[in-house]
């Protein structure tokens, strides 16, 4: 059994990476299937509407003796002034396969530009079912991307931290990652700072937006500020729809541009999603700090009452571990919402709850340390019952993998 566990740890494709790649493949297949269905449902309706509009335009020109160029010029001014949905200039078909794929991509990513919407009843009904599972799967994909980008940053920052320790003489020159690191006090329990991760993700997001804006300025003809505005609105999944890329009938190097547009949107949304979640952790820290500052210190009577209540419910998470000197490779920190909240009529004491969850908490808090030091996750531990035991939410990922995310720091 030990040999099989060791072989699985050495395998380049572990359980988490396999799940990530499988989810990516399923999402690609899901997008292709959705684009096929929407193209079949909406393309005939779009073609019929275009035919009716062309017939109306020619009849109006003939009846009122207005030349088509003058009529088209008037309609262009109307579009600019009123932001009408009808377009005079030739545009790409909205419901062919590339257009439908672009549409389903904006649906599952929750961008929702709004320049393309289903017109048929069947299309609207299918969108409800399709978006339910598509949005859920894409959010899971974003969470797994966040987990991997944090692991990569942790590995790089760990290497930089070790280099600084070597230069300062705190690490021997021949130090290598492995079991020997447990004896090095300066590396025990080290985790990357959430502020450093936020800075790196912010720099990467700005660089990506600047590169994408340069592409849109050159291809779409927008000014650079409008391109930056479009990048933020799209990458943050706001999706106003006042500016939408890849909507003209033809472009120079059209296939290459569409591919680059897809990659920029995909990477931009993933990066901004990760950055938003890091910022949310910082915001949570700021709120906790403000709440501590405005604690009931102005009322000594209330403060003493709360202090007596805290002593009466004396069991708090981590206290039993510190009292009995139980050593686990973890920070021993818990969320502030659960500290000291034992009530007098509680059926399960905090002592029993802490003891029962001791192993699980240790495993969760060790994940980043193992990743940063080159240790693969041990998938043979009995407490790991499924792939989502550590949580799939973005806040759970950030709290388990970054430092400075608890109230005590």
C-alpha cells in the first residue's frame, strides 16, 4: 500500500490535475454542443428577419422616391444617436456557429453582452436549462484555476524566499527541499502573503489588459481608452454590451484575430476572477480590523459582561491543543466567526468538536506548505473522502493557501 501511494505521489498527473483537465474538456464539449443547438434554433429566424428588413428597405425607397444611399446614411445617424439594434452596414451573422459559440461563452461566463439574444421560444427555454449547468461548471473551473495559480505563485515565492535566506546566511548553501526542511526554523509554517499575491495578480491583469487593448485598438479601430474600458467590462464579466469585439463582417487575418480574442477573454476573466477573490480576502481583513477597533470598549459594563461570558464558555478552538502541547503541522488558526461561540444549552461542546476535526484542519492548513516545498498532496489519507473535502469556494481556497487571512495576524 505504501508503495502504491508513493507511485501515485510521483505521478505527474494527480487526482486534482486530472479533475481540472477533465472539467476543461467537458466545458469545451459543452460550449460546442450549446453553440450547435443555438445556431440551429436561431439562425433561420435571423435570416428571415434580415430578409424582411431588406424587403422593407427597398419598398420604402421606391415608394417615397428616396435613394438607398441617402436612406442608409439617415439610418446610420439614427443608430449612433439612439443605439438601435438594427444595423445598416454588413455585420457577421449572429447565429452561425462562431457567433453562437461566442454567445454561449458570454452566457456561461456571465459576461452577457446583450448584443445577441434568443428570439425563439425554444431558444429562450433552452437558454434557461443551458445556463443553469453551464454557469455552475464555469464557476467551478474558475475556482480550480484560482487554486492552480495560487499554487504556482506559492512555488515561485517559496523559491525566492529560500534564495533570500541563503543570501542572508540563514540557510546552508547546499540546502534542498525535502524532509530536512523541517529542521529549519525559518521555513516552518511559511506561507506567501496575500498582499504579495494580490500585487502579482494585479500586475499580470494590468499587463494582460494593456496587451489586449493594443490588439483591439489596431483591429477594431477603437481608441486605447475605449479598449481598456472594454477589457475591464469584459474581464470582470460586467458586459454592458456598448462595445463588443469581433462583430464586423470581415477582418484581416480573421481566424487569428478570433483565436486571440478568445484567449484574451478567457485568460482575462480567469485572472480578474482570481484578483477579485484575493481583494475580497483583504476587504474581509479590513472589516475584521474595523470591527475589532469599534468593539464595545466604550461600555465597561458590557465589556466586563462579555469577558465573563467568554470565561464561562472557556473552551475555544485551539485552546485544548495549546494546553496539552499537541503538535500538528498547522497554524492552529480558525475563523473568527466560530471562536468562543459555545452556548450554555449546546448539545456538542467545542472540546469534542475541536478534537473530532483536528486531523481535517491540519490537512487543510498543510496544503499550501506542501505545495510550496515540492510535496505532492497525499491522496491516501483516509479522511479525504472526496475531491471537494477541502471546499471548492474561492474563499476556502484562499484561506487554506495564503497567510494573513485570519484575525490573529
